[in-house]
């Protein structure tokens, strides 16, 4: 991709910052603008990392606007708008759904309402919109009925449907992605893997919902960003694309916790079972044949991160060690 103007909303967050990093690697003479309101889960270290990354490559310009997407009033200069901006923590949505409505629904509508017919809009969705699967059920496909269980997943489903309505009614160029659970460096420690690492390093009790048997499908964040990029370039307008990992990584929460403790050489006695989350979905799993078989057939291979060619166990171990070595990413003390 050359000579394009790209807007990344939520670009200082976990996945958004990795996508900005990926664009830096693959784009030629492109200008990137990040819009981010710098909520509680944005690290100053991440912001400095992205600034320094772009400053080291003169051909790629970077601008950062510190704004809520609801307050943006002009996006007409961008060729691509990739929307990562969202409230995403399910527990928070159970306690207070208002911020999720404001960001995930109203904010997305605000962006969509400014689109023109020369722009492509990529809405970053989630596998949670499909709802809970039984252990025996087939993986979700893009045409499955949506059964969201939380305010978070309901607002993400709403955003997808609003985006599709803009494609149908206003003929806007829109594609939607839905991905499995992400993991990797720079994720805020409210999500499962970083919170387990943080508490294990501090020898604190590790809360596990229910019996820990809830199953998730995990993708390394850099692989996710590579696939978003391919969909941004090659996806058919008005379509939804599931994104799943290249390796088998459906695993229950208790097993992940035990693996992290093993890598860190910490005792399983740190595990503390707590009351299950309200409306806790049992299993998510995505079928990504639409992406792998249809979208990428015959397409040129993009730059691939070396890490995406490893196994799940290797990517998980590397992620665990990153958190151990960068424990101060959010201003906390380091552990040796």
C-alpha cells in the first residue's frame, strides 16, 4: 500500500497500537492519524513507543488527536478509517453500560455519518456477538444469528448492524471483522492473561470465574492485525469476515491459568475460584473459511511477523515473559 491517508481510531489501545505498528512496517509513504481519548487502559509507554516508531521512519507521518470519537466532526481526508475505538471490558459493561452505549454505538454512528463514497470503513468487531456455544457446537460463521449476552457484546452487534445499514442504504464502502480473543504485549491488566501474570508475579490470589471451564479461542495480536490489513485491502464491501488463529488454540480458562503459573514457576495454590460472572458465555469459536478460502485465495502475501509462525504455546510464553520484563508499562514496579 502506497500514498494513502489512514485513520486509526483507538490507536493507542492494545490492538489499535499493534495495528499502527503493522501499518508502519508495511505501508509506503502513507500518513497515519490516531484518534484516542486516552482512557484508563492506555499506557504512556505505548504512546511513546508508537511515536518513536514513526519518528524512526521519515517516510511515514504520524499525528495523534486526543479526542472521543463522538467529538470528531470531519474525517473527509482519509482513504481508510479503521475503527478500534470501543469500551471492551465485559465486567465493566455489567456494572455500568452507559459508556458502552456512548462509545460503541453513538461513536460508531458519528463516524459512519461522516463517510463519503471514496472512503473505506473497517469496523472491528468481536466473536462475542454470536453468543455462547456448547462444547459440541460447530464454530460460528458470519451468517449465524446474533445472540449477545452482555451490554458490551450487544453494543458491538449494534455497531455492526448500523455499519451494514450505511452500506446498504447509503452505498458506503464498509467491511466488518469479528475476531477471537486476542493476547500479546501491551494489553491492559484487566484481561485474563495479563491479570494472571500480574497477580502471579506478586504472589496474589488469582480469581477464576466459576469452575474455570469456559472455553475461548486465542489469537496472537500481530496475526490479527495482519489479517485486518488484508481485509482492509481485499475485503468485499458490505461483507463480514471472521478472524481466527492459524493454530489450534481453543482452551479453557483454568488450563490457561495453570500454564501461566507453570511458565512463571508459581504454585497452583494461588488459584482462587470466585462466583461466576453474570451471563458468562461458555464457549466462543470462529470458522474463518470465508477469509482463508475466499478472500486470500490468489492474493499477494503481505509482510508476516515472525511471531505469527510460532505455536500457541510459544506465543503464550513470549507474551508471559514480555509482561514479566515490562511490568512497569503502566507505572508499576518491575519484577526480575
